[in-house]
C-alpha cells in the first residue's frame, strides 16, 4: 500500500505500463511463433516489425530483437 501521493501515482503508472508491455510482448512472441511455423517473407516482415517496435518501447533489448530477426531470417533460407 503506497504511503505518499507520488507512490500512489507511481503504482498507477506501473500498472498501466505492465498492461501495455504485456500486450507488446504477446504480439512479438505470437509473430515469432507464426514465423517459425510457416517461414514466409510476409511473416518475416511482420515479425521483424513487431520485434523492432518491442525494442523501441523498451520491452526487449535491441540486441535480442536483432538476434531473433537473424535467427528467423535463417529459416527463410532453409525453407527455399
């Protein structure tokens, strides 16, 4: 239970950020899973876009986004 007004506000902001971050995290995980199941160019573009957005928002680090995009792009080469 927050004791000060600023702590109450911080709690509200934290809850709001958690909801937004979970939504973004779910979106990029879903896009990555979809790409792994069906490696197509369209799925790769969607996955890369959601990974970049997640990195931009700070949900994941830029290095993780780059690493996942690299690994997913390898799947396109294998599927051809």
